[in-house]
C-alpha cells in the first residue's frame, strides 16, 4: 500500500486528492474511504491501495493513519489485516500488474520508471503483509 497525505477533500462533493510520499497526486472518491470514515482532513496521513485509471492514479481503498489532533499511531503489526483485506490487496495488485505492466510488455516495451517504482512499492507492501 502507498502512503501519503490528504491534499484536499470535499465531503459534500465526495472526492478529493491525496499526495503520495513519492509520486503524483491520487484521486480519491468517498466510496474508497474505510468503513466509519466520512471525511478526510488536509495533511492527514493515510495509507491507500491504488490503480491507474484513464486520468491517472485512483485510490481504491483508503485507511487513515492519523486522526487530526491525535499523535500518529506506532508502526503497524503484521496481524492488523484480515484475510478479506489481504485478499483485496492482492486483487488490487493483480489489477495494477495487468493494467500497468502486462499491457506494456505485450507491446514489446518495458513500463516507464515511474510506473515501475509504483508497482515495486505495491509489491513490497503486499510482501510485508504476507511475510
């Protein structure tokens, strides 16, 4: 999963943007927010799964790491993910690989460096959750 901060989010319109720690901004819709999360606040730390859409990266699932006014949580334990969440992460990873890597390889090209870095980050995140 990628990490970053909320750039802006409009709860009334139901969308906003996240800034990745490394990479371009990511579009986020209200249906990608974790259960019980109604809004996001600027500069709030988040962790998210994403996929490349027609207009750039889009968040599929967003988890809040830091609630405004409270200190950031300590490092995550491996057991924090349920099997359903791990299943979702792996499905997202497969979608990302198929849309970003396989399509380029079928055309006889390697994916560009930015896409490769994003894919590597997702693969490392999934591996750390499984390991």
